[in-house]
C-alpha cells in the first residue's frame, strides 16, 4: 500500500495547482457598492414576487367569496320560479259570472333541504291540484303529496319538499267577472309570483273592444267564429291584471228592453 501511495503522490501533487487555479478563476470580485446594488436588486425582485403571490391569493379569495355571495343570493329562498302561466275561459252568454283558469307553475329547488314555496294567496279560490316532478330521463311523473313523505302540499297553497329538482304544480283558479250594463271586467290580483304568460278565451259572438291594465302590458286579440282569445304578457313588476270588454248582446238586450218599455208607455191608459 505504501508503495502504491508513493507512486500516486506525483500525480496528486501535479493536479493540485490545476484545481487551485480553476477555483481562483471561478471567483468574482465585486466592490462594496456593486455588491450592495446587487443585493438591493435581489431583495426588490423577491419583494415583487411576494407581492404578486399575495395579489393572486387575494384575487382567488375574492372570487371564492363572490361566488359564495352569489350562491347565497340565489339560494336565499332555495327555489326559483321558472314559469308561471294562466289559461282561462269565460262564457259571456251564460248567467255564471266566474272565469276559470288553469294555472301552471314550474319551480326548481336548489339544495337538498326542507323548502316551502308559497304558491297562491289564501284568498284565492282553487281546486284540482296535482304535482309532477322531473325524472332522470327528463319526463315528468305525477306525485301524490298525501302518500309522499318528502313532497307535501300544505293548506293547498304551499309546496314543501326536501328534494332537489324540477316541479310542475298545476291547479285551477276561479275569478269573478263583474258585469256593469254591457261592460264586463275581470281583475286578477295579489300575485305572489309574476305571470310569465296569461290568456283568456271569452265565448260569445258579440265580444269586442278589449282593454288591459296595466298599460305596460303587451296583448293581442284573435277573433274566432264563436269566441275571442286574448293573450297578455305582463311586466315583471305587475301584481294584478284587469281585462275589460264590451258585450254587444247585452247592448241588444238592453235596447230591446228599452223599446218594450217605451211601447208600454205609449199604450193609452183606460
């Protein structure tokens, strides 16, 4: 071993100057001013990098909080009314002064928690309630609120459920038509949710001169041989709707009655 070391010693001694020379060449000599400037530049870049990281973190937190606020606002009542329509009919030639409306509401519940949806006011006369729920294949199946433990119809005016999904609530509502001479007036008020579409079919061959309130409503009248159809689109701020029309049959009847009264007055008294 000692002989081997003696043989390698000259090689090691020759290599050491090369290693020392390479190490000396790798060293960089800076003045104090240059060193301070380099150090300050490094600290500045590090501070800018930290500032950018903090800004990205704050922006991410802001987006998360904003999304949470949006969800809280949208889920404030945990449901959303997608549509609310009413399709009615009234027989102007009948002695009955009540119009019937088939009302349909489409409601989506958002979170799986018990939610109540107030559908109509307690003053509204209704009947023939039935509820349908959307299935996985997109079809709707009728649901019995009496036997279902998680879909309830309370007081025939509220939907209560802890299931998420799309519901179609259907019922019939009744509204009285006021007759003043030959003017007929129908008023639907106390809307709990805006009507997205409303239509009324008035049966009779002498119905004319429709008017609608509020004045902001957009409406269209289509005449049929034995009926008149009026379709109304209401503004979202409307909480009531009034429809007036004239019935020519009432004018004819009243004129005939007036003629009879005049004839009776002309008969000489004996």
